[in-house]
C-alpha cells in the first residue's frame, strides 16, 4: 500500500491545537487563510505521496554514494528535489523579504510532516537548510541575507550545520577548527567536521555550510567559538559563483539507516583556499548555533511523527490483509484478518494513539514558535519548555511505534522487502542527533526548569490540572509531575540529572495527554454538531486509549525521577564492568 | 574491546538461581561436579571469545550467501563450527545413551549464553539442532534415535524446524505441505516452507529437517498434522549417505539482522524424490512440535541475554573511554569520561541490571527443565509457566538494552562500524520467531493461567510475596500481579487477550525481581563472609537498582492488563485507518 498523507488529521490538529485561525488574524500571517491552509496541507500531501514516497526504498537500498570525491544521490532524487523547489515547498515559512512565503512555521511543520513520512532521509535535507536560514536571518548582515537567503529559501541552494568534530560531540566547546583572518574581513577556515548531514550532494546548485570554528587568541571552550558561512562555491556580489572552496568530502558514513542522507566527513581548507565569513559577532557562535538548532530540534522530534505515521499506516494495512487463525473467543473457527485479534488491535491502537499524541505535541510547539514570532507574551518560554519534550518524546515514541510496526508484521517485519524494518532503522538516529535525548533531558532540568524560578513549568502544569479535573489519570499524572518539579527545584545537580530522563518522559506524557484531551473534546463537539465522519470516531477512540492506558504508564517514572544519584555512583566506573 | 564471557556471573547464577549443586546430587546429573561445572563455564567462555566473537562482524557484513543453489557461510565459519564440534560443545546435554554428555540443560544454557553473546547469528544453528534432538529423543523410534541422535548430538549433522508456510505462520494449522505414503512406511514430502533458519549451509555434513506436513485424508487444522524427519542426504542403516533428497533452496531472505543465519525458503519434493519418515504417531505433529519448540523458546529468550550482555560490555567500555564535557555538578571544569555523567550512568546501570535480571530468569527456567527431567513434582509446571515469561521479557529487554547501547555511543552508535547497531538489528527478530511475543502472552493467559485452576501462578506469586516481605516495591508488585491474575481467571477470552501482554510483562518483572532479591541476599552473605570481590559489590548495586527502579515501573501495566477489550473493538477494522 502506498503512503497516504494524513491531511484530515493535520488540518484537525492545525485547527484545534495550533489555533491556526487565530494566527491568521495577525497581519504577519494574514496569508494563512483557511483556503490557503487547506491548499497547502493537501498540496504537500499529494506531492509527498507522488514524488517523495516512491523514492523511499531506493534511498535505503542504493543510498547516497561517494564517487570521485562527490556525493551522488540515488536515481530520482535530483528530479524530485527540483520539483520540490519548483513547487515552492521549501519556502513556506522563509522570510517574505527574501523570497519566502512568510507563512507560519506551523505550516512548514505540516509540510515536513508529510514529506518525511514519505521519505525521512530525503526530508532531512530541507531541515538543514531551515537551520541555515534561521541562523542567517537572525544573526547575518543585510548583505548576507540578500545574497544567501533567497536561494536558500527556494531550496536552489541547501544548507548544512557543521558542529561536530571527532573529539567534540555533545561537548561543542572541545572543537578545534580554526578561522584565521585573511585581512579583508574574511577568514581561512581549516579543520575536519564529522556527521555532516547532506554535507555534499548533487541536488542543489550550491551548499551553504555554517561552520563553528575558533578565531586566533579567543578564549577556550564555548566562549571562543564563532559561526562562519562557508559556501561550497564562493559567491560574488551579483550572486554568481567565482570558485570552489577547498572542502573535501573525506568519506560518508555507513549507517544503520537514513541511507539516502549522506553523512559526511568534511575537511575544510586542509589543502587550499577555503574562505568563510562571520555570521554575527566574533565569539557569538554558541548563540547563533542555538538559533540554528532550536527549530531543528523540533524538526527532529517531528521525524518521530513522520515514521510513526508511516509505520502505523503500513501496519494497519497489513493487519487488515493478513489472514491468520480464528478469533480465540469464537464462535466461528474461520480464520480472520489479524486486525481482529485483541493483541494486534492493542498494538495498532497504541501506534495510532502514540502517533497522534506526538503529532499534537510537535504542532503545539510549532504554534508557539509562531506566537513567539508575533511577540505574544510567554510564547518563547513555551517554545523553550516544549522543545526538549517534543524532541525526546517524539523520537522515543517514533522508535517504539516503528518497533510495534515490525511486530505486527511478524516474520515479514524482519525481512527488508516489507519496509517495516527500514522505519525502525531510520528513526533510531533521531534520539541521537541535534542533541541526544539525554542532553535534552539535561536541558529540561537545567535551563528550562529554572525559567522564572520554576514558574513556567508550574503554570503549564496548573493549566493541565485545571483542564483535567474530570480525567483521573491525567490529573493524577499532573499532580505527580508537580511533585517531581518541586523536588527537582531543590535537588542537587547530580540528583536532578539522575532523574532527568524519567522527568522528561512524565512531562512529555502529561503534555501530550492534555492535548489528546483537547482533541477528544473538539472531536466530541463536532460529532455533537452532527458530523459523522469515521475520522472523528477514530479520533475519540485514539484519545481515549491514550488517556486511559498510556497516560497512567507514565506514573512508573516518578520513582526513577526522584531516586537521586547515590545508587548510580555507588560503584566506581571500573567496578561497573565487574 | 573484545567480548569477554561473563564467567563469574554465570557461575554465580548457576549456584544461586539454578541450584546446580543440588542437581548434581542426583545420579542423572552426577557428572556435573563443581569442577566440571567450572571447567565448562570457563572453557565455553574462552571458546566463544576466541572462535565465535571474531566472526561476528564478518557474519553481519558478508552474511550467508546463496551460490548455485547452496548456502555458503562467511569465511571462518566452517572452521569455527568444526572446532565447536571437535570440542564437544554441542553435546553438553545431549542424551548420554546417544553420544551426548548427559549434563544438565542449564549447562547447555550457559554454553549458549556465551556462544550467542559472541555471535548470536552463528549460535542460532545449534539451537535448531537442539530442537531436532529433543523431538527425536522424545517421539522418535529406537532406530531413529540410533541413526540420527549421535551425529546431531556432536553437531556433525545439524537440525532445522520446518513449520512456517506463506499462509501459515502463527496459524500452524493452515499449513498445506503433504506427506504421501510410498508403501514402504516412508512418505514423499511435498511443499514449500519459509523462514527456515540454517535450512542449508556448508558447516555440517548433513542437515536433518523436521517437517510438519499433512498425510492424505487427515482432519483439517492442527489435528491432521504430522512431523517428518527429512534429511538433506538420505541415510542408510549403516549411517552412510545414499542419495540427496530433492530439497531446493529457493532463496534466502534479506533481513535486518542475523545476516550470518541463512533464512531459507525450502521447496521439498517439488521435482523429485524427497523421502521422509514419521516422528511419532501420525497426527502427532503438534505434540512433537511443542517438544521441539519449548526449549527453543527458552533458547530464544536467552538470545536476549546474549545481546544484552554483549551490548552492555561494549557500552561500558565505550563510556569509560569516551571523554566529553566536564561533570555538570563540578567543581572541576576538566572533561571526564562520559561514564561519569549521571544520565549515562543511569543507562549503563539499567543495562547491567536488566541483563542480570533476564539471565536469572532464563537460568531459572533451564534449572526447572532439569528438575522436570528428574521428575521433581511441580517442576514441569514451572517450566510451562516460565517459558512465555522468559521468551517475552528476555527478548524485549534484549532489544531495550541494545537500544540503550546505541544511545550511550551517541552518533557512533548509528554508524555500523561500531557494532552497537548490529546488536540492535540482530536481536529484533527474537521477539518474533519461535512464537511471537504476542503468542507467548496468549499462551500465558490461556493454557498457563489455567494450570491447576490458576494455582500454579497463585503459588508462584505467594512464594515471591513471602520472600519479598521487606521489599516494598516487589511485594506491592506481587500483590498487583495476584489481583490481575484473579481478574484474568474470571475475564472473557477477549478481555484476557487484550491485557495479556501487560500481564506477561508484570509477571516477568515480578519473577525477575524475586531472582534479583535472591541474588542480592546471596551476594550479601558472601560479602559478610569476607569476600571483597568487585563482582559482588557490583551485583549488589545492580540488584538494588532493579528492585528500586525497574520493579516499580511494572505497576504501570496493571491498568492496561485490566482494561478489557471494549475500547480495542470500539472501532471496526476499516475505521482504524481513518
């Protein structure tokens, strides 16, 4: 069965969770009329189904390859990318002053939702470009914006993020790449970067590398880092290419999944001229990096939604087709489709409810990105709070759902031809890149917990608690989260970090549960008004399942969240191996 | 770092969980002296490290290949297998009357634990042989035993299980392969079997296929099925080969993992003579199949232990080597090995505790297999009860631990060269084959729950409850399990099945928790007696972590276990896709 973009669901979540209609009341987003929203949701869905989905398997089996120092994409990718650019799908929320459509970020989220569900590895390329656009738009000079944003916005040029070095992964401050002034305001960039997604490929005309590096005599650690714009081809003031920078693709990684996404080792300026220019002030690299990464973290969380959607569709289809055994409860001894067996139903409903829950969480966060753009009070704090939750829970749930998808397929799920295994392999990276989920959890119990002395989280939980008064599971979980929050606020750093992952999970589930409750209520209102669509009926059941079965599971993590670090350090590192 | 067999841990669990010394008091197992036990544990460990582990990566990258209709194993496998046969590792618990060593099954479990941790795909081959040995030993004629068991016991010949057909997976009764009497007591076998692990290979001299098929005019469904012995090469009464049966390797599957294990599509007798002989009576196929599969289910559960052990070792090693960031809690700003960061510690301790918990569960079950062999009252019931728990929890925990292993490695975990990804891919099949974990859960709430009207489970929980009186988490979980058990005993079939997976999980954790408590007490006793080994210190911490953090998590499943089937069937199959 071919992938089918979940347009009804997307429109429902945009309406009831994002509040897209309220956003469009503002001049900034006045173009997001209901007609336009519907046209985009349906248009990107059809495009994803028709252009990206058919390439998902060849992307996995053939993959991106390194040939004569250049990355060659699998057959069909270049044409599909050019169609993506021609249709304007890359520029949905790019700044309108620079050729973008200036629509809400939440609309770009919908686009990426469909594109990535059709082909996660392919859709990673635009995610990197978005990061570059954000960094240049927020920290670049007018000249840089004029020169680079229009082409990045359309997708004619793509972007990359160059942070990691062999000794500097989560510890960005350990990076060693250098930027030496050339005397004309530009810098010679030198160093090796690893794990550079789409660090080279043959789909875009130019690649705009954003590179973290150190200028001479700067302070050690993160404070001495600056961000540089280093294009594959140097760009003259009229936008024409002058010459290629010395950027060598040393190798591409052999990975477990997302094989169509070339993960490059790039050597900058090791042998020749490699000219970069500062983005923002010298030593402003970390700040610019966070701008670049923040929405990228949401977009990686969204990859969980993408795979969850694709895996769930495939599993439901398979379970309806595959006939095996009679129902144990009888009375007939005729074999039935496995969807009729209780434990298969359980898996499918869990997949469906989990997918909807993480979609709502990601869309909520993207809606707050738009509200922050509008300057709404408290919106940026909500983005800050929701980002670690959405990234962590989105990707973990994506992996769980992909695993359930394999299980529904039985033996066929382990055979690659089926496609269920690819989902499982592809999504596993999402819990790692753009800040591992452990780093996200540390961010939650560090910077995010501390916002307004804890009041941002307290207020969020109070809002949930109020809405959940007639929902025993959700209100009890909210109370448990509140208790753990107070514990965290007074705990030592080690104790906080020891419980950080469990706390992040609880906070994610309580937030997603709240959103499922809102959706349940919205669906019921529409049903009460006479709408008899199967979608609403299924929505009610999925929300109910999440609230009744999955929300209570999160209590399990309260003990772990408050267990402290003592037991973790009862052994020294050597004895851990004993 | 090279794999290191966990010999201290294995000896500890043999002593305190299996009770190997008590077993050796019986004539039947008198050879299992302490010296012999220690020699086997150490010998197989060294063999696994030296012969099987070095082939794990080539097994994954090159894999088994089909060439000119025959399966060719990767370089090194044939020699390692011959060494395995020569050293007698295959015959540990094979019947002594037929060339085996007649040692306890729990000793064979230890052997497989080390072999599979070194190379899961390779060690699958002996698992299949064990199934064939069990079926022939319990249901075969004297002639069949004489002719086939000695060579199967040494491993000179290997065995396979041929159950699945395209339309008959979990639903064995749907199989269509036929066995037509040839008038001389033998049968012409005809049909296509899929998912036949080691259905062909070049390591053993002969392959003894055990094939489920239908004789003419038998009843439909499972009642008309018989088990046949169909050797690759027909065997004369003097043991020499006469001619090859017509068994064609149609293809081998391209799988997500265990690439060194050839998963064959076999066509029996489609074009020529393919002679099989009955094992046991006509229509006795299902009974013989369960004999064949029962210990195989335990051995598959043990694959979870194997991968958990290997993944944990690799992750601990990596975390001690990889330096990244200073400790957040200070005071030094020097970067430390990531093992020092709280959330990494959490992952490692969870991996270690989970590995020990499932090892204890599997070893306990294998000890009861030995007690059942001795005819001990109630032992077979314990094997029956523990089998679905050990298979399900062993494999699920194996997958979880492999995933944590990737996470500890960060980006390197997603790159294949590291090896962490292979564990994750390899182990995913274990929750599927030899009866999916969903089938195991159905077995628990069906046949196993009903044993002695529920008293087998009640008594098991009462024993746990008694031992856990000073352990709040474990005793509360035990009480919850007892409550769910009573619910299950009175619930409808659909309601039972709807909660079966959650119940299986609770029952597994409470049992594993009990075993961790026993180990904690045993370790404390040894420490109190003056033993200061790091192993015991680490054992205490791992047990404590399991009891304090992981046991309470299983409460989460009580609601799900008792939720009933109504919500699952609130949607018809079509609307599930809406």
